[in-house]
């Protein structure tokens, strides 16, 4: 399968959405417009990211590089846990069991990385023990559906009843990320066999997506009406959430975009890892505007990406000349 450049654009778009969401949460700007926009549209960022990861995992697995990819992913996760240690530890004494618990489920925004490692490992386990490719597809699809609905049910119990369920009981690799990683993996397999032309044309997909976006905003409006203005929102409607994320990915893939002149994949990664500390730093010096925080949260990691590229380009010739 040839590289689909629109996925790089989508990565950057979703990463920007994550920055905006954290800018709202960390600055405490809970207003009706931000609630509707956040719960209606930006809420899809994590599942879309997971779906992209599953889509790219398909090629990685076919090349026999999954173990290496998981190792790099795990090392990156532990490195950034160490970088953010002063923030998530916050000067408090933490017992060894609590520390292990934090590392398993992921501190602050790094929970996504911890969950992704689990989700990918689960996909690989299914592929390893499935007796055939068709069986693997069925197992992935079936388990994705069951786990998605199970996570939604646990979250519903936590939100709608007096039973207090821990956040990590449903926000984890099994119930949040695995279903979408599995969907992305399955989608990549279909596209590898059939190509992109079997999909509806881009205008049709964008029109469907617009309709789904309206429905998601209506869903958010109902949540606002019945649950009030709060960072905690009712569980999503699974069919609508899945339909929106899948359609967005398909619409982007069917939209022919040129190869980006900027390294969007690397920039998106830096935006994800660095934006949290950048926003906290901006807040500490009195910058509280959500849009300013979003721009800074994207711009500073982008500059750091280019700085790293320049540094590596400067050092590499020096190392080669010493040989």
C-alpha cells in the first residue's frame, strides 16, 4: 500500500484538537460553545488517533516490525513519564503500588500511550492465536464490539448511578483504544486488498461526515441540557461515535492531498508529547486565552521538531567525518 499523505494531515489536525481540549480544561474555560464543540467534535480525537494507529499497524505487522515498534513505543512512554514526573507526582509521596498503578494506566495525558501499548498487544495476541486470517478478522471485529459496549456500560454505571467507578475502569487500552485500533487494522486490510476506489467519493463522504457532525453536536446539546455544564459528560452513543470516526478517516483518505512539505507525522508526535507542559508554562506566566494557549501549544512543539531535525542534520556529518 502506498503512503496516504492525508493521514499525516489528519494526525496534525487531531493533535491540534487535543491541544485545544487540554487548553480548555487546564484554563477552566467551561462555556456553552466550548462544551458543545469539545463534547460534540473534539471528543473524537482519541478514538481517531487510535484508529490511525491501528491502520498503520497493519503495514508494520506485515513487515514483521511489530515487536520493534512496541519496544520503541514503550520506551518513549517511559521516557515521557520521567519528563513529566515532577508534574504528575506533584511533590507528593507515592507508594510503590501507587507508582506501578500510575505507570500501568498512564499519568495525565500520557494515559493514551499506556493504553495504546495495551491495545496493540491485544491485537497482536488475537492475530497470534487466530487459526486463520478470516478468523482473526472475525475475532477482532467481535471483540472490538464487545469491549466497546462493555466500556460504555461501565461508564454509564459510573455516570448515571450512585456507584462510583474509577476512571481507569473504563478509560483504558481495552475499552477505549482497542476497539478503534482493531477497526483501523481491519480497515487497512480491506483497503490493501481492494484499494481506495471501492470507497464512496470524497464529496459524498464529507457530506455524510457533515451530517454526523450535526448529530454529534445535537448529542452534546442533550448532554448539556440534562447533565449541565461540566467537564464530565455522559457516555457517547457508540454507533454515532464509531460512524463519525470511521467516516472522518475515510473522507481524509479519499481526499487527494499532496505530500506535506513539513514533517507532519513527527510534528504531531511532538505536539502530543510537549503540549501539556507548554500549556502549563504559558498559564504560569499569565496567558489564559484558550486560543492563545492552543496556538502556543502547537507552535512551540513544532519549533522543537525543527530544532531537533536541524541538530541531527548538523551532528550527523560530524559523526561521519570522525569514522
